[in-house]
């Protein structure tokens, strides 16, 4: 009865719950579709900047390695 699960653990739990295979990528997709909430726990002193949430149609895309 953990308060949180790692993505692989969540996939395993959902697989048992739904009685079908749920992959880690499925868990991430469920989060992108706002069916699950993901949290990040940085183990070191990490500084972050919170970004602005925009609809996919308004997102600006950059090629890999641009930054």
C-alpha cells in the first residue's frame, strides 16, 4: 500500500487490475491524456523552471539537439 509507484510498478499494477498487459509507455500515455498524474522526485538539489501548459496545436516544436 504505497502512496506512489514507479512507472514500471504502475504498469504491473494496472496489468493486474485490468487483467491485460499494460506497458510503461501505456502509463505515460495515460498521464499525457490526463487519466493519471505523474510526479517527479529529484534526489539531488535540482532547480527547475515551471513551464506554461499550452494546447498541442499551439506548441512550438524544435528539432532534437536544438537546445
